[in-house]
């Protein structure tokens, strides 16, 4: 009986030690991923703009408007996905 109590206390001690900074240690990776994602988005937007203008012969103003709508819908889709994930599919 006393061995079970000793084991339970040891498990709690292991769980409590170092649990305060786990999220902060991964923050540098999250910031790095977001920075590279933003750079990739800006680059692909410029390429898509040129493609719409040169290949599809879309006017510059129309191409910019299409890209603006596309970028806005991508941002809203991520927000909607996070909301659905937290509200309905999360724990």
C-alpha cells in the first residue's frame, strides 16, 4: 500500500517538474513556420498576378481584385476552420 502511494507521489513530481515552459520552447518553431508561410504567400501572389495578366489576358485591376478576394477567402477559411475545430471537433 505504501509503495502505491510512493509511486503516485513520484509520478506527480515528474509531471510537475518542467511543465511550465513546454509551450514556450515550441514558440520559435511556430513563429518560423508562420514567417516562411507569409513569404511563400507573398511570392505566390505575385506569380499568380503575373500569370493572370500575361496568360489569361486579364486586366491588371481585375487580376488584383481577384487576388484580393482569393487572399481574403483563404484568411477567412482558416479562421472558420479554427472556430469549427474548437467549437465542435475539439476536446
